[in-house]
């Protein structure tokens, strides 16, 4: 039973869950400093994580059906839908697990609604719509927009509401900045799946650049917006000067761009692991499975989001004393 649970969590890409956890941690820290309810905040996190797992798995479900219909499964990358193509799971099982994830998330949402009122329903419904239709948004080239809405104003506004029963403008300013680093993780996944997405006729933001080489420019746009918004809000007086701390992550973004450029030139390349490439959990096992080239870049993008969020939390804590 435990092995089966771990199987589904792995194929739901649980390694991406930190993008929810650390985004949540920023607004949790901010809300806690404003007298927020800790229990409600933790329950919100659990619901958010299950919603994300449902999104990841449902994306595989939709992609596999599209590839199957077009007869292009053999052109798919090794990293995508492999557990379905090799017979470890059926499409019906995938859909069943998606429903379980959604049921857990909805149950938590109902409890928080009983505790804090109608706005929870609004945030939950909006989030649910984007979660269940994410595959379509992605195929229209708007996957990054959908993620930006869910992990930005919906996540930040919803968590802050259930913890404080209030909303303020600084919450949405924070969400607009932090979510760009979440989008960076999604963008990395899309660029790694460039060939497979082309085969399934998905119209991602990467594909709209035309080639994988040109798609590298997307990193400058996505991360650049995040850093520029942060700097602007500091110098405009919306945020205290302690918020400048997350700018130390800029070299990590440059490292990711160089890593993805290497990948575009040679898909089998795996950069040398440096001391700052942590955490890289189960790295030896991943190398044995032959997916180190894919997972290395995903870990890089995920870790940037983690570090940026942690530094934002520290900035928030330091900023309240200024």
C-alpha cells in the first residue's frame, strides 16, 4: 500500500510541491505577523498541495489521450507519461487518483468555508476552475498565465483571508513578485518537454518563441519581471529596504539559463553538480534511472523558487521591526 502511494506521489511530480509550500510560506509569514490563524493557514497549505498534485496528474491524463489520438506516443520524451506507456498505470487509474486529490482539497476547503465564510468559496472555485482546465490553458499557450493566477492572487489572497479574514494591497504586490519564480519552474518544465509538446500540438509559451534556442529569452522576461517589481516596490516605499535580500538569487538564475542552454545543445547533458545545487534529493537513484538530464534542471528551477521565497520570508520578518 505504501509503495503504491509513493508510486502515485512520484508520478504526480511531488518534487514540485515545494513551489506551493514555499509560495505559501511567504504569505503565511506575512499573515502570521498580522495576527493570522496558524491552523487555518496549515490546512490551506494541505489543500493547495493536493490541488497541485491533481493538476500535475491531470495534465498527464490529457497529454496521453492527445498523443494516443494522434498516434505520436513514440515521439514522446522519456520523462513524460512513462508510467502509463510502460503499463504501470491505466488512464482510468490516473483519473481516479486525480479525483481523490480533488476530494481531499475540496473537503479542506469546505471546513475553511465554515470557519471563515463566503470568500473561501470564491477563491476555491476560481482555483478549482484553473486546476481542472490547466491542460487547456497550456494548449492555448496560456499555461503560465493560469499558474500566475492560481499561485499568485488566488493562493496569496485565499491564505491571507482564511488566516486573518482580511485582504490588503500588499498581499497582491507580494503575490505578483513571488509568482514569477513559480512560473519560472513551470517554464523550465515546458522547455524540457519542448519536443513532446510539439508532438502533442500544445501551444506553450516556449513554443511561441519558435525554437528552443530562442525560448531561453523567456527566462529573462519571467525572472526579470519578478526582480524589477521587487526593486520598484522597494524604491517606491511599498516595501521596507530589507526586501532587497532576495536579489542574491540572481546568480542562480544565470546558472539555470546556462544549464538550459547546454540542454538545448545536448539533451543528454548533465551539468556538474556544485555545492550550491542543493537540495537534489535521490540524486544517485535519478542518475541510475537515466533522467538526470531532466531532473537536474527541474531541481535548479525549483530551488531558485525555494531560496527566493525563504529570503522573502526573512525580509518580511526583518521588515516589521523597521
